[in-house]
């Protein structure tokens, strides 16, 4: 923003004080217990900060899970608007922080966003008088309308208060052309706090697409981002990558998407343009296990892809069928084989404790994980976040055993399965982690693959965390 430009006001955008948590709506993961999940930069806030600056406001971003003093910042910065990403695992403490903010600055306009508000929206306004706006769905254009003073009843995708009663407007359509969004405001964060867990280098998140057509039983991707896959143009992505390299000296990236290589032609075109750009970068992405082939993997590696994560979920075909994964175990085997052939590391995700889980299906999952023998694995405990099919199923089938406590989501079980208690699911989860990572073959292979002291140090810390499980 030009220094001579008159500033309309100030916008403070925050991750409230909490344990370190990746707050991307579909993956609200505490990082402490999950071994190889690094903290990710607040890219959603960076997008909203760019929107704020484009509307003529001074913006400040604070990720208080990484340190900082909310009270001090409120008193010194004196924002007109406070925008907060509220996560399900830290919901109560997040909300309490906003209540405190309103007490310190009674005139600040408080705006909240987050996946919780797909279901908890009018009640959030009714029960929390200090919240002025709830944003439902994609937040960028909604925040723009609020900051530009569009009348509340004309703003799509919000809840607000009128005559002491909550009002909910019509749903906002998803942004069809993602290229219209400004690049994230990386100049407003300390990028050095967000590093790759293996090499200790700064890692940026580049959001390359939104949406997923599969609507898996336990996943928020489709409720949050829709069933249509909306991709950015390769040219737009390259421009952001170039800015990261030239302006911030960042060369390590996570290509964030709900399903990266859904469109084969787009994926290969993006890889070709990265190669032609001359940018010397490395990146990781996710994939679905039946959308990759040898030619695509070759282009991905040549373009700098060094790791791909796969949502395997289970080693039981019956479980995959029950959750609507529409994948076969042989398709997963084939994809893993292709990635290994092309020297791309593999990070497999598994979920333990879904409603149909039994001792036998967990054993199938552990054996399948060991058979695939990927470089990294996360065994998550099944977590029915509000807004998913799983949440509705758990409530209807009385799988809730006590209070639903999401504070250690994906690590400690929130609900039981039809045949397993929460306690047993937790034990099986810990067994799975130990049996995969403490294999002599895996340890030797990992040690032989290390290329630097930074890698050794980070694996050593992960190993200590593992032994605490």
C-alpha cells in the first residue's frame, strides 16, 4: 500500500492463542502429537490480509500459536476489524479470546470464519453477543463486501444480528475463477517460523485448487470447498512461485489442494510450465490413488515434486467401500509403485476408528501400511468434525460416548466404533504407529537416506516423540 494513500482503518487477522494447530478448514490438526506434520503458515489469513489492503485498510496478521501477545497487539494496533479463524479443536478457547478482545476494544467489529460455522452459524451469533459477523463458506469476497460497507442484507454467506436476532443471508457461490484473488500477503508474517520437517528450510503453502467431487464420509473438503474442482491457471501459480523465490527467497512449497492431480492435462501443463520457468524449486502435493500414471509422475519429479501424500485411509477393502472411497487396494499398490519408480517420496495417511472398524480391519490396515513401506505414515484416529457425513452418522447411531472433545483431534478418539471403545481405538492407534516406525528395516532405510545434519536432527526429534506414544 502506498504510504501517501489514506488508510480507511485497520484489520487484525488472527489465529487465536492455542496449541499449534493447522487451521485449514478440512484439516484441523494439532501438530504436537502427529510426528511429521509441520505447522503451516496462515495462508487463509494472508489471502484475507491482501483483500483488506486492496480495500484500503492497514492489515496485521498474528498467528498466536507461534507466540505473541493478543492483548498488547489490541491495545497498540487498535484494529477496527478483528478477523479470526476459529477451529473445532480449540473452539472454546478461540471464542474466549474474542470475548476478551471485545472487552478491551468495545467498538471493534469481530468477524469469525471456520468450518464449524457450516453448521453452527445462527446459534453462534445468538449465543455470543460479541461476534458481529459469521462468515459461512469461502471468506475472501465476503470480507471484501463487509469492509466496503455493502449493506448486510446484500452480503451473501454471512450471519449477523438485527434487532437482537440472528439473520442468515443466502449462500455465497464458490469463486469460479481463483485467478481473481490477490496473492497471499507474505510480507505480513514471519515466514521463517514455517519450515519443512526434513530439511529445516522455509516452506510456503501455495493453494493451487479448491474442491473435491468424492465427498468422503469423514472429510470436510467437499462441504468446505464444493464438489467441483476449481483450478488456478498455471500462469497464475507460476507468478506466485516467482514472487516467493525472488522476493522472499522461498524455494520449498506445499501445493495445497483438495485433490491435486484430478485434471491430468492441467497437472502436466503446470509441471511443464514450472520446468520451462527455470525456477529451481521443490514441492510436495497430495494425490488420489487412482489419478496418477507413470508419465505424470515423471513430469512431477522433473518439475521439482519430491513428496506426494496419499489418503489411503484403510487396508481393508470393506472399510474403503463403507466410507465411499471408491478405490481398490490394488489401485493404491499401483500408485505407490509408480511413485517409487520415479523417486518421489510417499506419505500415506490412514484413519483408525471409523464406525465399522474392528480388531481385524485395524490389523489389515497395519499390515497394508507395512506392505506399502512408504517414507512417512500418519495414523489418524477417526474424528467426526461437524459438517461431515461422519458427524451426522455418529450422532444418529449413538457412537458418542460422553462429551465430544475435539481438543486432541486425530490423536485421541472422539467417538467409539460399532464394536470398539474409544480406549481400545486409542491403543490400536498407538500400536499401528509403533509397528510401522519401529521396524528395523524402516529405521535402517531412513538412516541411509539422510543427506544432512538438519535431516538427522528433525528425524531424531520425531523419533523421540514417537517413543512417547
